[in-house]
C-alpha cells in the first residue's frame, strides 16, 4: 500500500468533534506500562497509540459528556511486584476510575488480583498470555490486546500443512510457553516435532539452533521453525547456521517494524500478525496512519494500534454510560460490546472479556531488500469466525 494513497484517503476519515455537555468532573485513567525496561519499545508505542486513540475517539476534545479525560502514567519497568503496587496506588491514591496496561504478561498476572480487590476495571493491553483471560481471569479484566491463542491459531491457519514438521523456538516465560501451547493445540495437519525454550535475555542462539536442526534435518517433507519471540535478542540469527542446506524454513508472527527488518532476509516467509499499518483501510486506521506520519514522520507500529484500540474501547463504553464510571455499569456495558479500531470491529466476548478480532496472514515480498522496512503482502484477513478461540477461564 502506498503512503500517498493512505494519506489521501485518510483526509476523508477525520472524525467530527463530539458535543460536550456541561458537567463537571474528571475521568481518571491510569496507564501502567513499561516506560523503561526490556519491553520499553512496546510500552512507548502503546502510550502513543492510547493518546492518539483518545484524541480520535473524542473528536479532539479529550472529554466525555463534559468530563475531562486525565491519563496518569505509571512505569512498571517490566517488574511484576512494581506493577502490582503501582496499580494499587493508582486505584487508591490517584483515584483512577479505570486502568490500562501492562506491557508484559508477567506483570499483568501480578496485577489481575489488584483489580479484583479494588473492584475496578483493568483493560489489558498489550500483555498476551492466555492465562490473563484464562485461569487467572476475574470479571474486572477486559482485554483489547490479542491473546496467545489468537496469535497461535492465526499462525497455524497460515502455515499448517499436510506432511510438514514444525519445531518451535520461544522464550522460556509465560508469553513463550502459552504461545507454543496454543499453537500446538491449533495445528491439525502438520506434526510439531520439537519445542525449544530459551531465556528471554538470550543473545547467542547457537546451541538452541543446533538442537532444532538436529531434530528437523532428517524429517521428510516440509520442515519449519516457528519463532515466537518478544523484546531484545534476534532469534533470526539462527539462519546463519545455513538452515537452507537442511531444507529448513523459518516462519513467525508479527512484531514491531524495527524487529521485522530481519524478515526481508526471508522472501516468501509466511506467518500471521496482529497488525501491519498497510493492511487495513478502515476509517480509524486511515486517520491513525496519516496523523502518525504527520506527528512522528513514520507509520504507526504494532503496539501503537493496540493502544489506539484500547482508547476506542474506553471511549465507546464511557459514551454509552454518559460518562458514568461506576464499575458494575461499565462491566454490563462492555460485555458483548463492539467497537471500532484500526483493525476493524472488535467485540468483547461475554464469557472472558477477550476482544475477538481479525488477524492477518502475510507473506514477505519476493523482492524484499535486506536492511529496509519489512515488505509484507497481505495474503488474507483471518476473521474471528475463522479462529476457534477456546474459552479458558473459570466460569
């Protein structure tokens, strides 16, 4: 998709300002995220998207029914205990009506009981572990971010083939293990022959890559290493071990644009992603792409879209309640609620408050140039009804 086309179309997509009614007060939103720490890049994108989404959804007023939106930032540094204490302080000391975040799954799992204790909503974005809306879930938790199953099922849709053998390479944490489990559950045609878990801070992938090669090299048919990774480290370095000599391919999901520069080394590589700025042509995405170029001289990224989506969910719910932040009314409003996002319509599933949403099957362009922005082609949009997303909570 050409940047010029996006900008031209997006000029038609600017929302009209919503009327502001004469009521006093504030709506206080705490954003607990990794402003620093291992996932700093993700957290900062989410914050940018959240603020842009609030601007878009309120027509630039940053108010709902006369109530000013006040965003309180908290840096959890990627540390579960810190995130837990910051959320408690946000609810009690800062009088936050609702909270958004965090970035890391481990931090989110520590924060879930805090929302239940204070009887306040925590809108999870972008932490991805299935258990957040699974066995650790409570009724105060909603999630606009995709979960590990949505990541995994969409990637299975993209690469699951008869006669193929797939090995997985993932981080040894909640994100990685939940992702692989969901992927294995979703694969119906191929054989998953090996799971390789490495510490999240790994920089030398040699030993893990050798184990993967040893497991795959003598397998018949198509051989694929599916990578699920977040944060620092470059697992695509495993390609330096001459995987082609053994007929081994790499597949993976989406990531932030700087990380996906490595994808251009693998023309024809397939996978599925949560977001890529050129794949959606709806009004919200056109506005986001245009205004992000204007403000930041670059396209919006993976987690920018997520922050934007969380803002759209918040404003949709708060407009529906007339600015009422009473938790039980918000829960009743948000269960089953559909709302616009840069990815199109999302809907909070009543059973576990997970946002049902599209994912995108992509292919790296045949003529992709190494060292440049990832050149991805959209193979097809994977709609929510194309993914049999399990309900894993305690209800």
